[in-house]
C-alpha cells in the first residue's frame, strides 16, 4: 500500500487561512498539496451550484461535525471551517 507524502503547510507562508478567517487551505496551499501528493483538492463549496457540489458540502459538513464532536480539545480550526462552509 502506497502512502502519501507528508506536506508541511503554514499560515505564515499563505498556504492556510488562520482560524479567525475561517481556516482551510488557500489556493496556494491546495496547489502545493496537490503537487506533492498527486491529489486533486478542490476549493470550498459553501454555496453549491451543482448537485456534485451539494454532495461535497453535505459530506464535508458531516465529517467536520464528527471531528468537532470527537475532539479532545477546542477544535477551533474545524469549527471555523464549518462556519466558512455555512454548515
């Protein structure tokens, strides 16, 4: 089984948004992650326009709600991303 490379992303380099601005990756961060791992991360879909985006939003919201529910700490980044996606 092949494992994906670990990618170091930083708020200071502009690759992630701080929790105060909704958390998540910036376009620069997604490009860096995709180049390093071969992934195809897409931009957030807080206002879905297609059925595929509606499914992505529903899936993301369900996953992040689980992260917040099961977090051992405050889970500020997860809460911020839920707010940004309008979950």
